[in-house]
């Protein structure tokens, strides 16, 4: 069965520091991979997604993620954290059923320290 | 372009009462999803519609939950009767095409339900 593991339910970084949110997945087929962000009291918004091709994917707000097949990982990074990045981040992988239903991670809450 | 609209934003009910949520997807989006998001967890798909037909409702507790999408546009999700464990945020999302999870999904702000 497919699964998504996000390491760390909470990650705290200082403003201006590197952001690294970890995501590992299991999939029996080449996956589509997604990062969504959820700001307080809002719905989820797509940050970036990997389909095929280039393994380094750039998204909105300066975020990027690298698909590493050998490590089954899709970690999210941003060189310099901003206070506005405080939110919850969800990693998801497309499933293998006929509808490719998304398999979601449990989420990582990013806390930015001033 | 208007986003996905949901109402109400918040609802508090007593257990065993009924409640309904409404969703209006982005214009032209064929696929509509209802998710349940419990605090500290990722979203759980309850039901997926393609136009006005059900594609997947395998995780919908059909003894108490029902959903419909009339005319392939707006959708309502109903819980009757509600249980304490139904306290969650109910998210509606839509996508343009029918390739399910491979499509970008656009989410509404959600309805936060508290069952007392």
C-alpha cells in the first residue's frame, strides 16, 4: 500500500534561516508528488508538484522540492524563511487506483521565530 | 477567477442533530471532492464527483453521510445524525479534468464543524 511520511509534526526555524521539510513516500509506480500549504483558517493551496522530467521543481513563494527516486523522497526547501511562511505543509502522492486518489501525509507545522 | 466557495464557515451542533454543508466549485471544473480533515491529520477523501456522477465514495460513512451534486455544479454534504467524532474541518475541492489525484486540486476555505 502506498504511504506518505512527513518527518516532524512541528518544525521551528528562525526568520532568514533555511527551511527543510521532509517527505518520504512509498509507491509501486512512478508517482506524481505534491506539496500543499494551509494557512490558518484557510483551505489548502498548491505550492508545487512533480509529474515527470526535471527532478528539481520550483514553486510559489520561493519554495522548491527535489524528487529523489533512489531515496523515495520529495523534501521541500526554501533558502530563507519569512514570517509569512508560518503555516502547515502537506505532502501528497498520487495513488495507483484508477482515479489516482491522493495519499496525504499528516502535515508539518512550520513555526518561524523572529 | 473566483475560487471554491463553501458555507457555512463554522457550525456548532449537538450530537444526533443533522447538518449540511454547501460547496460551489470553480466554474468549468468537472471534478469535485469532499474531504474530512481531523485536527493533526491530512485530508481524508469522503467522496469524488465527476460532473454529477459519483466516482469514489468508498470512505464515505453511508449510514450517516450523504452527498449530492445536482446539475454537475454545486454540491451539498449532509451528516445525519452527527456524532462527536465528526468534529472536523470539511474541505471541498475541485479540479478541471477527470484524472483524479494527478490534477491540481483547488480548495475552498472549509467548514469547521464542532459536535457537542
